[in-house]
C-alpha cells in the first residue's frame, strides 16, 4: 500500500545516507518504488516507460484488444522481462481484472520468434498430472537420447494461467502442481505411462498467473512457490483507473464522430463518477455464501464503458440521453446481479446520491427517467433494386433508448411471429409482461457484445430458455442447445463442442 511504501522509503533514507533520486513538480510525493535504475545507471521514473495509447478517431477497435498503458503495467512488464530474460520463472498474483494474463501475453508477443516460442494453457479444477505431461510432450521433440526440447533448437516459454485451480485431494495435496514443481525443479519429469523412466527437458521455462488465495480460492504448494519470482498486481489507483477510461470514453465521444460539446463535457465528468459508483458497490455489497457472485472487479467497470461506447452521435443528442445511457449501463452491470430488493434499492439511491454530489442539483430531473436501451428497434432500409435477389437485408443495430413500453411490446410481438414462422417445431406463445420484456432486454444487451456470456438463474417457467431463443433470433444469431439425457457425459459434451467449433470456425 502507499503507506507501506512511504514507511519503507523513510527507513531507507535513514539507513543509507547516499541514497537519493530525482524529484520534480509532477511527483512531489515520490518514493523509491516510483523509480528504477536505467541501464546507464541513472534513476528514472516508471512513467518514462509508459507508451501513449491513441484511441482511433473514426473507427471503433475491438474492445478486448484495448490496453491503455499505465505505470503499474509498465513496472510489471519491465520486471517480467528482467527476470524472464535470465531464464527464471515469474508468477503474477492479483485479483480479477488486473491484466495479469494480458501483461504476460504481451511479453510473450515481444519475444524474438527466431529464438523463442511461446505456449499458454489454462489450469482448471479438472486438470490432471497426465494432462499436464501430455501437453508438455506435445510442445517438445527428441534431441539426444532421453533429452527433449522445443523444435528447431529454440527456447520455449510456457504460460500457465490460473495455476492454483487444480483439485486439492483429501490429504491436502495438489497433485497436478507436484508434476509442475518436478518439471521446474528437476528439469524434467518421471513418465506416468512408463514408471521409472525420466524425461529430461532442456530450454524450457515457465511463467504463471493466479488469483489471490483465500475466499474459496486455493493457494499453491510452497515447494512450487519457491521456484517462482512472485509479483503482486494491485488494483490500479484512482488516477490510473480514470486515465484508462478517460482514454476510452473521451476517445469515442469526440467531435470527429459528431458528438456535441455538452455531451463531451458530461462524459469527462462521468469518468470519475462511474469509478465512485463501482467503489461504493464493492465496499457495501460484499460476497457472502448466499451471494457468492457479488464480486465487482475492474472487469465490471470495464463492461460499463463497453456499453457506453456502443452508441452513435445520431442517438446521444443531448445531456439527458447521455445520463440515461450511463444510468442504464451501471444498472445492467451491477443491479441485475442483485438478489434482494434491499440491495437494489440501496444501489438506486446511492447512484443518484453520487451523481448529484458530483454533477450538482441541475441534473436531478435528468436522473429520474430510466428508459431501456436496445438495438433492434429499426427496420431494414428499403430495397433500392440494385441488390441481388439473394441479398439478406440485415436490421441496422443501433443502440438507442425506448421510452414507450407499448412500442417495445409491439416490436417484440412482431419478432415472435417471425420466429414462429421461420423456426419449425418450436412454436412459442409468449406474453410480454413488463418483467419479461426487461429480462429479454438484459439478455439482448449481454449477447450483443463479443465474449458476452450470461448465466440466467431463476425458478422454472420464468422464461429463461424462451427469452434467450427469442433474443438470439432478434440478434440474428444461430442457437445450439445441448440435449441433456441421463447418460450425457463429458465425452458427449466434447462431441457437441467439436460440432460448435466446426460450425463457427470452418463454416464461419
């Protein structure tokens, strides 16, 4: 923490008289942890390693590919490089959303492909020692006698994500991680298929990442831990978080895209307010055994901005619409997860309180309306006659507010009629009462984003399957449903996955 850094800095100053480093106006409270020694032997601030990310003015990049560099990332990437370049193992620990995986993958991308290879795989609670052995064997070739190594004489870096997930048996051992420890410690492993045969492996090093142990998450064995140089990835401080989302928010809401000045000014003010709402929710609504999913990581803050930048200047015409969009995104990401009305009521009161405190009383009336935002209210453009006969006119997906609930109901009825005409043997007869429409809007919002995965929990007959099928149909997606039987097992599941991979990958 910041307090620990200052204490340590004070101790170092008293202990070592010659110890000093530069200070400037921008970093008046800097400590030794804010600097590194450059190859020339000079003190340099970590900010000198931070590159500038420029958000494209006219195009919208894939959201998951955006990585806004901050000092924390630059520091950890530098340390990974320093240790890994000496062929030592590095392990990053930290809570969800602190970019552990992205930082390691970025380091692996920068390696020279002529001399290094990179491979990565995820551990899970079902990963066995045999699977680990088979995976490593698939990466290496025979070199000499019983010695193996990566193809082409290269060096291989293996990244193991979620290294702490393997199952802990009744004696408290994590068997899968014992073979990982053996591979690192003894430069090879005893073959599980041929007992007594030792496979020597050269030019192999490991990097890993894991969540902080505790709260239901495993730790890893100490004998494995000692093999790694371990760095903790903190949640970025407030200014770093604001820098990340300012780059994204202000990058999207710019004048080149046609957004008016009032909207652009409001977006600047909403950046710290969104962070405060996230922090207040994290502090107040903690996970419990009954609410184990109340984990609000940086990813949730990121999801709000993913929704915020999915709009056009022809939709967000004034401050009222901007506030409505912001309130909708915060409610969808946070409040849709709540399981009690007390939590929901607290959130609606808190979001208004924070917004009024930061924005002022003039925005009081703007915060009251709560229209839902959907992307299926517009019809396909009229055919001009120039298209071919086979052209399928797709509906324009414009994310916009719906204030008239009856208009939304009629639109959904129209889609339901189309669904029953086009999808044979599934005839659905749905009644669109207000909650059902809101549930469909929630599903539609999640699946419109890449990597938008959603788990629906509720009593039987609440419309989980029907509304998902209809929302997928409206979005123009294909659906696939596992046919569960009493004998359905892992092998059947893998067959289903193969079919889905062929459909998505091969057939596009």
